[in-house]
C-alpha cells in the first residue's frame, strides 16, 4: 500500500514545473514524506505569521495568496493554479508564512515537509537549480506585476489578463471576478466596466460566465496604448 502511495506522490511531484525532469529515484525522499490534503472551497490552508512547516503543490483546484491591511481589507497577491507550487521561498528563508492561503474551489494539495525539502536541496544540486529557476521566474512575474500596477491603466491590466486566457476558445474564468479584480489592483465594479467596454468593442464575448477572445489584435493595441 505504501509503495502505491509513494508512486502516486512521485507522479504528483513530476507534474509540477518545479520538479519536472527529475527521476522517481531523485524524488522518492520527498514522496515518502509528503501527503495529499483535500480542501473544500474557501478553506484556509495556512494563516499569515504561522510557522512554515510545509510548502505546497496544487494538484487540482486553485489557491489564492492574500494579505490583510489594518482595516481588514484583502489584497490578493498571487493566484496559484494546478501544477504550480507556493510557499517554497518561505521554507528556504525558514521564516513564518507572510500571507494567508485559501482555496478558491475544492482542491487537492501536496504538502511537502520543509525539513525534508531543505535536506534534499543540500544533497541534490539538480533540485537546487530547479528551485532557483522557479523562484527567478516568479520574481520576473512580480516585476511585471509591479510595472502593470504602477504604469498601466485598468483597460491595459484587464487586456493582459484576457490575453493569457487562450486564443479562439471559450475560457471559463478561473475564479470570481472579485478575486481577479483584487489581483489586478482594481475594484470589482471597475473590472466589470472594462469587460463590458471590451465586449461592446467586439474584443471579447461572454457566454454563461465563459469568456472568448475574439480579437487579440485589439487587446494587444490596448496594452500598447
């Protein structure tokens, strides 16, 4: 039974970009100690300032990372989809979680103990390089986010989000409009107004909660404006 469980864990690890390309033998020390956790929608994974004893890979579902200001207002920092990992940087720093993590829908997460992960990084140079590459890509994305939040208007931010949905096919919104708006630094009302304007212009269409990009060229022009 344990062997089957460990094989399942290895397969889950290999689906994550962080561990893609590593062999089953290289991942087995992690597979033997990690566990699959099931969460309902809007269930807290961890709270800010609690000890970072694990980092996580989203197997199914999605997770939002957010912070609270002194007035209790939420700001979404990052949206994590299936195949992505989160909290590994905190594990490396050996500090408490700086954000809250909450599922957006029913989700399965692979929880990897921080002590085992750190031990494997010391023993496996290839794993260390993978982690460095993953964190570098995330840092690059954060730089782009800062650029968008400080220099782009509402239409440009929404256009960038829509361009990432895919081309010539319906894309169900990955989470509520309020969550997307918070991630883009907009109010839900502003996000909805921009969507309406883009629909009027013929750039996108909406069918029962699913969006379709009709004119990528017009969205690209909005981003360049």
